């Protein structure tokens, strides 16, 4: 073994030549000081940082001390005085320079980056000793899976901790997922010569040595350190060899970092240290490019054995497991981002596919037989989840059968990867209120990439025992566009939870999720997902509880939909697609459709020029609202008009498209709309049915059935809705409902741009007939909500910010074009005179809101606070001319 750094600095005078001239006493003193300094540095071995202030102080003091030991002369006294003056003058400068440039965190990160980029690619080959050591430590992974006992922790804890006894030794281990690349974690654990480690050692182990010595021709180093063991009330001295190696598994980079005790270990026992041996290994496995799994296994053995306390050893060993929590918190990132990175890796593996073994094929075969025989008997159930269809089937006592379908805004690979990763952080967080805990079970030996084993402890109602579900998740690629995940019970007894859960009842879960890629909407990928579940709760489970439990069992579809939800992008794609059709494609209309457009335009013109309308106050002042109603009748005609910040095609498409996700979601919250059905006949025609609750006691629901048609004429688009009977056979009228009537016409007219933004005047004229006598006061109250649809559309298309920016830009351009001719004074003065008969400007006019408060007096124009309210980039000079 290589000689330690202590020995290297113990005899500094041995290398001097015998023929060298005798040294002066001052020089001998300085050499003696240098030797002592080297010896001290060998024991403490700080990282490469030495305070500039301490260095200057040490140099000055030693120089003065060396001069004083000789006979002082006048020349020496002058030199001493000069040295003192130089020291005093430079003392403050050194302190300021050190404070200015002292940045240990940056230096530490650079050292780790240098280790990754320069040292790791050019690292020397492992020596035979290192190969043997790391090969022996590699077997500790199987020992952990076989003998490890979980330390009592909450199952929601993100760090798994274990301990066990083997051959009289106490072994401890932890396993944690760290949000950092495997290379970065290796650099974090292997790079000891950092300011942070040095500072931490000085704080926790004051006065104890710490030495790091690189081994020539090797990638490892020797680490000598003294540590205060507060758990045992002793000081322990460790001498270890650290080394590492890289392995490749399934195309991923994994690292093994091992540490073993050096052979000579009794050197410090005579000065009050308890010599200890530390043996262990880190397994750093890549999960994703910036995510890895870290497992540390170690054994601490105290010498001599008489000093070892069994209780203290266990307490000390467990205290070393805090490192897992420290690593977790130090590199913790957003859980959604981390889950997405892991899913991306799994999805890429799914695109390649994997060959299933006989046991896995048998699981899919049994699930196909199970749910293939259950094609009939499914009954649709009201779904508590938006966009998810749920159906159930009555099973035997204690068994729940359910099926859920939905469209997910992602690829089939991403959907299957989400479902396969049962213990992802987001899913763990979402289900904490329903479960005691869930965890992934690691099997002995190497498992296949397409299979994982999970256990879940499900909470149950009062007086019912918790249920334990142990399930295998297996994925496979069925075809180029379809993937599936199978869930099958796994028989395993005596699972170590770290604590005793009293009398768990075994439950069984059999399920299959099938995801098929479909044609996306615009740039959004989509897939259809079907989940079939048979859940057996075991024990005496009431049937009433099963019926309530089915939606919870099928809830993963809703969580999957929510995770990848892209409602705004999908709605935008649908509207832009229809707007593009309106703008570019030529439509061919049938005679009935042309006649309906003509009738709608005639109705619109008659209603527009009518003088019988009365103004109704609107909740939005930008919307004008008028109404005509004959007292005691259920027939009324309303006119609403406003201006949208969009093109005519986009505004018309937003109104005509009835199945946007925002509108469908609004049906859930709008209690007045009981049901809605839409049937597309062509790109310009659709059938539209709504069942509405009038919200009046003893009034039946009204059923409105209309046919909608749009047509573009020059710069105007018409949307006409008339009563139709084309849905009567497909959707018969409920005997408890009353068939109502409605005539609705929209007119979208293109206007000049404002601030570079398209403008469209939208006018809606509607005449609903609810087939009942309604007082005029009630109808006027209802009319206030008549413009609610216009308000919603106006908010969606609002571009006030862009319009204001465009107006300011135009005004700035006009200001820059203003010029004052030299020598003519203010040539704009004549233009600022008040014209004859001009009205006074209000204090809160549009000009006042932009440039400040304006006050008009008979003789002058007063300006206030213009400087503070100037737009950015506008000079005040031109503005003064305007004001």
C-alpha cells in the first residue's frame, strides 16, 4: 500500500545534501516552521483554499520572528519596521479582495463538472485490487433483497430504509430516487475535496483530522478521517479506499462506487481514537437522463470488539441513513417534470417493443377470456368525470366490474407508460387520502423491462379491515398503433412493510388497459383508452359499497386524462380548422339549405328595422340589448350586438362549433341545460338538440331541436338555426318534456382593423317560443341573461392588450413624424387653438386616460402629470406640442 501523507511530511530534512553550506539561525527557524506547517497540513489536508489574509499574516510574522532571533542591527530594525508598515497597509486590501471573490459553491460545482467532463472519460483502467474489491461488493445488492428488513417508516416516505444482521455484523441500506443524472450523483458522492465537505467536517468534527490522498495510476483515493460519534460518545478513525466503475444495462449507464477499509488501522488507537472499519457500496442506476436510483449498503465495525456496543452500533448505523433524505431534498425538482422524464424513457422503450415470456402471455390470455365473455350486460352509468364514459356490470358478492373509455391528449405509448408507472410521484400524491400507502416490490434477480410488481394497502370504511392488493403490471405492444397493460394478482406472503398492519384482508385486482392511437386534432396527439376492471375486495363487502366503489376503481382514466389535458390547444385547433374551411373552401348548398338562409336573412332584416323593440340594460356596457314581447305570451324576440376582436371566420367558427371542450365542460356546471346532442351532416350543416330546465317550479323541461347552417357572402357570414324534425326518430321526445320552438340568426360583419387587430360586428337575433304564458316582467328579467353567450365569446376573443399596444405604436409613429422648423417658433400653435363652438374635453376622456388629466379653460389648455404617464420610447418634446 502507498505510504500515507503523514509519512511524507514527517522528515523534511532527509532530502538535504551533506555538502550544502551551513544555514543561518533565521533560515533554520524558517525551515523548521515550514516543516511543522507541512506536517500540520498532512493531518488536516484542507482543500486548495488558503485565506489571503492568513497567508499574509503568517509571512509577516515569520519574517519578523526570524529577524528578531539574530542580533538586531539598525538595518534589521528598519527592515522590521518596513515589513510591519507594508503588512498594515495591505491587510485591508487582502480582506476586501478575499470577500469579493470568495465563492465556494461555484468552485465546488466546477470541480464536479470537471470530474464529469474531463476525469471520467479519461479515467485509468481498474487495477486488479480494485476489480476484486468492487466485484465482492457487487453481491451486496442480492443480500439486501434477500435479508433486508424495512425500518419502520410511513409507506408514503420516498426513501426506503433497511437493516439486517449477517455473521454478527449490522448492515444498513437506503434506496432513493434522485432528480439528477447518474453522472452528477457519482460526482457528488465521489468528489470529497470540496469546500462544502471541508466546512461540514470542521463544524461537526472540530479538531479531528481529514486527509485525502490520490493513488497514482488508479481512479481511487485513500480517505483518512476522524469523526465524533455522538451516538456512542466516542471518536472513531476511518481509513478507507474509494473506487468506482461504470456498467451498461439495457442501454443505460449505471455506476458502482465502493469503499473498503485499508489494512493498517491501528495507528491512531494510542491517541484516544476508536478505530472503525467501514465497508459499503453505492449502486447508482439510471432511470432517465436526469433521474437516477441510488442505493447505499454499508456495514460499520468497531475495533477492538470490546468497545463495540450492539445497541449503539444499530443506532449509529441508522443515523447514517439520513444521507438518503439529504440527497433527495438537495436535488428535488417539480414532480410533474420528473414523472414526464421517466415516462418519456418508458415510452421510447415501448416503441421498440419487447418479447414476452410464457407466463406473461398466459396473463394476457386469461384477461382476454375473462373480459371477452363479458361483452353483454354492461349498463351505462352517470360519469362523475368529464369526457369519460363509465359502464358497470353486476357481479358476484364482493366483486365489482367496471369499464371506462375516454380520449386522451397524448400518444398511446405515453398513456400506457403513465398507467404502468403505478408509483409515480404524482399518482402517489393524488391517492394519499384513499390509501395507507403503495410501494414497488423489488424481486430477487433481474426482472424484465416490461414488468413491475406493486403492493397497495387500501383504506376501507369504518369497521372494515384494510385491503391488500399485490399486482403485477405487464405491458406489451399489440400492433403498430395499439398497446396494452395487464394487471394480475401476485401471490406473495409476508411482505415487509416496516410495521405490522393488523389483519389485512387480501384483495384481487384483474384489469387491462388498451390504448390506441387516433387521428389527432391539429398538432395535438390523441389516443383512445379503454380500461376494464374486475376488483374482488374479499371478506364481507356490502353490495352498496361496491356500487360506490366502481367510479373510484375507474378513476385512473380521469387522472390520466387530467395529466395530459390540453383543452385550450384542442379547442383552438377545432375552431381554426372550421375557420379555415369557411375562408378557403367552396361550399355546395342544397335547395332547402339555400331557402333556410334566405328565410333567416329576411327575419333578420325585419327584426333589425322594427321600431317595437325596447332597450334592456345589459351586464356588459359594450353589448347593446333590445327586446319585444307581447304580455302574457311565451314568444319574444331579442336583438344583441357587439364587436369581437377577431376575423369573421374565427368568430363564426367559435359560435357554430358546439362540441368544444370548454362548452361541454360548461354543461356540467350549467344546471339549466340537462342534455345536449349534436349531429354533423356536412361541413356547413348540423343538427342541434338541447333539453333545458326553465328553473320555474311546476314547469316541465323544454326540448329545442334546430338545424344550423352557415354561409359566407363576401365579407359577411350568416348562421341560421330553424326548427327541424330530423332528430325525432333517432331521439324520441320524452313524454314529460314539452317541444319548444326557436328561430336564431347570427350575422358576422367584417370591420376595419383597429391597432392591427381584426374587428367583427356580431349581431344575434333570436325568437324562442317556450309554449307557455310568461309575464312581461319575468321575460325582461330573463332577457338580461340573453346576452350571456355574447359576453362569453367576447371574453374568449378579447385582444384589448394587443389593440392598445397597436394604438400606442401608431401614435408613436405619428409623433416621430412631427417636425418644428427652426426660426419659425412653434409652427403648431395655430393648430392648437380651440375651434369655434367646440365642446369642453371631459377630465376623464380617452386622451386624459392616456396622457394625464386634461382641463380646458376659456383661454388656455392645462397639462398635468404628463411625464409620469408617457409611453415607453416616446420623447416628451413631441408630446408637449400636442398638449
